[in-house]
C-alpha cells in the first residue's frame, strides 16, 4: 500500500490567489463571474487565508475576515468571519478540514478575537469544531395579488423614489450603519464590503432584471432603502411576475411600511420573494393574511466562542445573573473547565473558578445561546444543557435572552 503524504498548510500569497479561488469555485459547483472573482480578491485578507497543499496541488482553502459584531447590550466585539472553506473531493476524510480549523482557531485566539462566526453550506459540519447555530432567517413567498397591508401613521408622508444603486450607496450605508447597534448579530461593514450588495453579474440573474433600488425619504433625509429584482412571467390568467427582495432597511416604522407597500404594488408582479430576513421582520404584522405569505425559517449564522471568558464578559444580560458553567471544549481546551459569570443589563464579568458548577454544557451550546436567539431552556429540553443547581437553568435562560432577535444580514 502507498503512504499518504502529509498536507501542508501555508498562508495564501497574492500570486496564488487565482488557483486558490479556482479550487474554491469548483468545490461550490462550478465557476463564478469575473466580477465576483475581482471583488473577492480585493476583500481577501491574505494573511488570514489558508492554503492546504498535497505536494504542488491545492486541496483545501479557508479564510477569515476581520469584522466587529453587535452583541446583546449594543457593544461591537471583534469577530473572525470564517469564509472560503473548501476541501477537494479527492481529499475528503484525510483530516484536511480539521487541520485548517485547528490552525484558524489558534490564529483567531492569537489575534485576541473572542468570537468566530460563519454561514455553513452544510450545517452538520461545524458542530464538531464548537460552532452552534445562533441565528435564524425568515423567508416568504408572498401572494401580493391577495395580501393587503395595514399601514401605520406617517406612511403617506414618506417619499419613495427610484435611484441607481451605486449613486445612493453612501446614503444606504448610513442607514445600515445606524441599525447595527440595535440588533445582535449585525456586522459593522468594513471598507469595501458595501460593494458586495451591488455585485450584479448578468450570468447570475436567472432571467431577472438588473439590480434595482428605491430609497425612502422623510423630511428630505434618506431613511430607508430597498434593493430588488423583477422577473416577468405570464400564465393562463395573465401577468405572473416575481419581485425578489435583495435587501431592505428602514430607520422607522413609516419608512419600512412605505417600502413594503412599494414592493407589494409593483405592476405586473404577483409574488414577492423574501429571503434571509430577521424572524421579527415588520411586514408580518402589516399583512392581513399571513397564511398566503408561505413563510419558512431556516438556520442562519453559527457562532463559536474562542475565548469563553472574554466573550461572555463582552455582552450584557437581561436579568441579574450569577452562575457557574462547567464548559466542555475538546477542540479548544483552553476554554474547558468552570467559569463564573456575573452580570446584568449594565455589564458582566466571567472568570475562572473552582466553585461547584450550576450548569454543564459544551462550548457549542454557549455559541448557540450567545446572541440571545436560542434559549438555554430549549437546549436543555434537547439534552444539550444539564442543570446541576435547581433553578439555575431558568435564571440563565432569562438572562441570556435578547429583546431583539439576532440576525446576521451581511454575507461574507
């Protein structure tokens, strides 16, 4: 029998980017547009991107982006946005992914980032590396020909106008930035990342229009925007077009309602396709028939606590809390052991302790609950959190909750 060669891990060099990106594109089902390649190159942090090689052959890729993420309480915490992860089909089950995750989390720790976050193409993969599904995404296929909206006061005072997406990018980014502190999971966009929302290669439109944009204005100021595409369709009864929402943000209820009314009322369109929205999206409480909106919910971002003490100290808690966690973390053993977390709505502290444990769980459960969207009580009902001190589970579950569901709208 032949002997398998060890995989070598190195940092990505600019001159190797095209080969690295070609491998990644193949792993995700084919080639991508030249515009996407160029944008990815400009946003790639080469010092945080890994190449796995078998001899001269690239067999694995992984990257991380330096972001800041809002946590409960409104603080923006440094976070590694894990991305560009792939393993060649020829090298599965050889430890390539594990070696990249090992190197990456060690690097994240060395950089002092207490958290890592990712969107998983296959959710089953990342639990073994300590990631927990922490946010949800709402989708809907709304029959706009049969669903009406009840509009709040002020909607009529809001002006909605068409604009070229690139020409109003700065105004739209200002709206997005104003919303970041108010919702856990949102990312403060780094310079250059605003261009991702405008990426619009014709090859990926699937017959729909080019990206369109409207902005909403109140008292002469831009207070919201919607980016969308339209696709004509005709059936036995006539027009049957679809509007696909690509992004919407609003600073107040009247602005949001005006934007939704616009999207519901586009000529020749009978379906509004909504994807990757927060689970508390306001339109659900404006419609008169939610059943004709065909809603669905799926997993969103996965969170990994790289430094348990710093991560739990960085957020606030909905109720006073004093609890000792017994944390299991085989992949990052520096997190394993007992931690005392004390905190309230003003701040928190999390330190090593030898005191008896109140709750026992793995770092994966802490990641799932961290942003306040997944209940510790729910995880306990699934057998994933064990209560040692009676009453501590309810106390911790209430304290960890968030009044605003977490949401990560910023792909990377």
